[in-house]
C-alpha cells in the first residue's frame, strides 16, 4: 500500500520528481522491491527484429536491476511498473520511444523519444534508464556514462573507454608503452593519465572526441595519479622532482600552483571532495600507508583510517559523505567504505583481491578491479556492496577503472 501511495503522489505531482529527494532512496534498504517488467519492444512502423527486442529488454533489465529498488519481472501481470518501448528505422537512423507505466493506477510515469544513428541504440536505452531513476527518485541515473580503464589486451598497458556495462570498448591510447591511472575531467570530455611513452612517467591530457593530446607535466621523476578538481581548473597530482613523492596542485595546462605535502614520507593518490574544499590522500608518514585528509590548500592534514595496516587508493563519494579505499587483507586487498569523519568503516568485498574503487557520478555504484575469476577484471557494485557484477569486455587484464559523467 505504501508503494502505491508513493507512486500515486508522484503521478499527481510530477513536478516534485525534480526535487533533490525522490520517493525512492535507491541507496537505502526497502521492505519490498518494485516489480518492473520490461515489455518486448514493438515496431512503430512494421515489425521489430527479435534481436533488437531482446537487446533492449536485457539492457533495461541490467540497468534497473542493478539500481536497487526494482525486481525485474518476467511478465506484466504482477508488475508494479511496465516499461514499454517502440522502435523504427529509416535510412540508417532509428527512433526509439519509451514509456514507464504504473500498472496499478494505469498512469504514465514518464516518457521519452530518442532519434539517432543505429549504433546509438544502446545509448538511447541507457538514457531512458537514467530517466526512470530521475522520475522515481529525483536523481538521474549514471547509465549513459563511460568507464575509462587500463587493459593489457594488446600486450601493453593501454587506456580504453567503454559503456558502463562493458559494451562498445574503444581504444584511446596506442603507443605500445605503459599507460596508467586515467581520470575524467568533470565535463567528461577529456582525461588525464600517466604514460612512459617518452621514457619518463609524464602526465598527459587527452581530448576524447578530437584525440588532441598535450604533455602537461614532465618534471624529472614521477608525474602521476592526476585528479581533476570539481570545477576542472586544477589538478592534484604526485611528483617526485625533489626526490620524494609529494602532492602538488597544477593548472589544467600543467603550471605548478602549490605544493600541498612536504615531509620525508611518501604522499600519493590525491582525490577531491565534491565541493573542492578537501583532498583525501595516502601517506606512509606513520610507517605504513594510511588514508589522510587535508584542506585543498594543504592545511589541516589529519589521519582518517585507524584500522588496517595498509590502506590505499581512496576516492570521495559525489555526495560527499563516504570515501572508498582498498585495504590489504591477507594476501590481497578488499574494498572498504568509511564516513568522512572516520566512522562506520565497512568492508564491501571479500572474494579475490579488489582494488582501485571509484564511485559512479551519481554515487549509487562503485566500480573496481578484482582478481576473483583469475585475471584482473572490472566489476561494479552498489554502494552497500551488493549486486557485484563483472563488466570487463574481454578476458585480458583490465584495471584502474574510472566512471565519467553522462556524455
């Protein structure tokens, strides 16, 4: 009854769906999941091929099944929500119409129409999955985002980008060298990464749509682990030009702006808070690597983690409330999440060795690499550790994933 009432309120006051807080909190436990039925795709004009219908049904099932509050149903008779889609082609272009219907009240919750080239079919489907979450929760989904990652599919460590679900992998680097640690700009239109292609580990910036590239930091020694500030104007990065790995601020063009750490320890892995006021990082200044937090100007440096003897690769939640990181457990690593005040440290993974956690742009998911099936592969999970799903597009070693905003 409570779910029906909430849906009725949503339909009677659709403008409220734009609010910061929706009627369903996908990060919180629910007493009963909404049953959602992705109906077979029909033809707007003529018949649609079974392959297209099956592809869209599987796409909607994965997107919304991972989201949390939905149970994907095999039929519409007992479903709370029905997702209907229609499809047509003309001259190499496609049109996709999607509707989400409340079966109980027989009311339309939301509807969208998409047009584009045939190769954009999956993007259109993901866009409607994003819209479903926006309509029901007030927050758009992350499914049209991209994941950049490091792969050894060619024998060398190159950077590729793929859809969030592992489809459509595309090569970004092809230099036959070692390329590491990609990070998306807030715009989603460019990345920074470290490459050894000129011998030294230098930091590069690459525009994704034009392929234009610039070497922005080539100081002597290490130039690595770059992380864009939330406004995209600055980059926190690690340099060892003075003989020790320290954290610096540079401009987008690579101009040195400030040195943030200055001690005999190794300080690495900077990551920004979503408001740009703080930076989380790793330091072994107490003997072994631990997670620390400092103000964006380098002040007020303080230890965050108090458990575990070896904690690395932190990343801040887009919501600002949690930090994920990897902790050494036995012979491998496990992903943990901790509040920004150091409380509620929770282990999220247990199978294999798991590293490089990064949040999705909306904070609903964490993408990471894991060896649980042998070779290192890319997985994602909900922020509570549930629904751990492999998304690697191949059997090569894949690691260091990072999730962009929606393109």
